[in-house]
């Protein structure tokens, strides 16, 4: 896989927003407690995580080229 800018092939830096989920263990008062007591949970992963990447120089959505 290779990310490319459709406006300018010399643009080599790309950006995207990533949201990283956190699990907070709260008691009935809303206070944080020991997270080690909570079993690990996983959020689903997007099938194509780079679909929202954009060129850092011109903000154009990237083109994803498969190898």
C-alpha cells in the first residue's frame, strides 16, 4: 500500500484524525477506580483505516495505491 497526493506526487506527508478509546472504571459517585479490575474490551477496527487520510500540504484526500 502507498499513499499519494492526487494534486502533487511530490507531497509525501499525510495526516488523519484518530480517536483512541479509553475505558474508565467509575464507581456510583462517578469517581475513577482501579482500571485493572475491568476486563479488557476492544473497539472494532475499521476495515480501511487510511480512507480519511489527507495530504498535510494541500489538504487533498489521499489516493491509496495497492501493491
